[in-house]
């Protein structure tokens, strides 16, 4: 009987297997599973607030240069600067809506009092409107009925106005919800101004872990894109809205406040103020004399087109990304995801463009070194 140790492999055991490697694989799988469960439940918890947080981040990035400037003017008082900037943003959002609601309530109240007291006397319909092709005769018929008896007019037209009224109420409800959404987002953004630099460093470290070594560069690119879009879109929209409002008020156009608000919203969503300005110009030519109508047109047409000059200048400043990429991101993001997509679209497209360019350059370098 030999005393030499047996070299036979036990049944069911692979000679090439490494118990230490297997244990490490199992350990990593368990850790990843636990981490995945925590990530899943964490995302479930923050899901109801995700859009608020996303908008807060966008607002913080867009307004941080203003916050830094204000903090410098106030001697480095960061908390006070954040509070003042937050209050200003809340006033910008709530103020026009409050003015619009007050104006609408006053207008409806005056109409109700005039109708109730029988004091609502409609003027004669201008002959130019009555002579319009296709619709002029119908407008004149309804106008004459309203002049003779407003009750008969409402009885005849009321069923047609009910769907429009319900749609207007739904729009108003949506508007109130949007205002509340922006109010919450602005308050959250105000809380992010002070810890902003440390949060940006954390975002850069996280990005480096994912797409090293250019992660920090892509975070800077996203921030620059958000700031440029805010200047080129929101800034130009505010300029166009203010100029439109000033001219409408200066020429005493009826419902100037409501028309200005509609023009501002249309500018922000990249439709432009033409849907407000062109009908107003047509109305001016039908209701005013030649000189004021001509002067109003000469002043309003440049306001309607000023965004075509200012937007490309402001949106491409400081960026190597082509203007066409940014513009496609703005338009596509707005169509796909509304106002939030206005900012996320160009950011995603710009980062993707830079990733593709970097990938192509790496391929070219490898081909050159191989040759």
C-alpha cells in the first residue's frame, strides 16, 4: 500500500475551478443586488418630486451667475442673496398671473353689471369687417342680433359657447397648476444656491466615474448650455413680451395685459408673438386711421422679428457645439416634453454630440497609430 498522497480529483469538482474567484463573484452579485434594491426603492420615493427637483436644478444652474453677482454685492451674504433672488423669481412668476386674474375679474364684473342693468350698447360694426369675404355676412348677422337683443343673442350662441367655456376653464385650471409647480420649483432652487458649488463638484466626480476622463467636462457643458438657452430663449422672450406690452399699452389696445401675457407664453414655447401681433395689426387697420395704424405696424413688425437676430447670438456664446444642434434640441425638446424639454433637449443633444465627436476622434487616432 503506497504512502504517496492521492492526486485524484473529487467527483463533481472542476480541477480548474477557483473557490476564491467564485466567492468573490457571489459576493459582488449580492452587493449589486442589495444596491439595486436600495436604488429602486429610493427612486420610488423621489419619483413624485423628480420633476420639481429637475426644474429646481435647471433654475439653479441658469440663475447661479446672478446669485454669485448679488452675493458679491452684499458682501458675501449667501443666504440673504438666495432669499432675495428667490423672492424676486416668485414675484416674476406670481405677479403677471395675479394682474391677469384681477384684470379678468374686473372685466367680467363690468360686463355682468352692464348686462344686468341693460347698459351694454354695442357700437355699429365697421363696414370693413362686414365686407369681409365668406365670414363678413355672418359676423354682421350676429352683431346685429346682439345689438337688438343681447338675450336672444346669448340664447342662440350659448350652446356653441359652452364647449369653448369648458375648454377655457380647463386651460385656467392647467395654468394654476403650472404656477404652483413653478412656485415649488423656485423655492427648491432657492435652497440649492448656497450648496451649489459642492453639489457641482459631486456631480463632476459622479460623471467622471461614468464617462471618465471627460465627465467633469460634460457637466460644465451641460451647465453652459442651460445658461445659454435661458439667455437665448427666456431672455429674448421677456424682451419681446415687454416690448409687445409697452406698444400695446402705448397705443391703448384693448385687453393689452392679456395679449402681452399670451405673447410672452408663445415666445417661451418657441412659437413666437406673431399669433398675437398679426391679428392686432389687422384689427388696428380696420379700427384706426391710416397714420396710427401705419405707425403701429412699423413698430410692431421689428418686435415680432427681433428674436431671429438675438437668439442665435445669445445661445451660441461660449459653446463649441454648433448652433444647429442647440436649436434642434430646443425645438425637439419643447415638442416632446414641453417647457422642461426646452432646457433638457439642447443639454442632452449637446452632450450626445460631444460623445459622438470624442468616439470618432478615438477611432481616427487608433486607425492612425495602427497604420
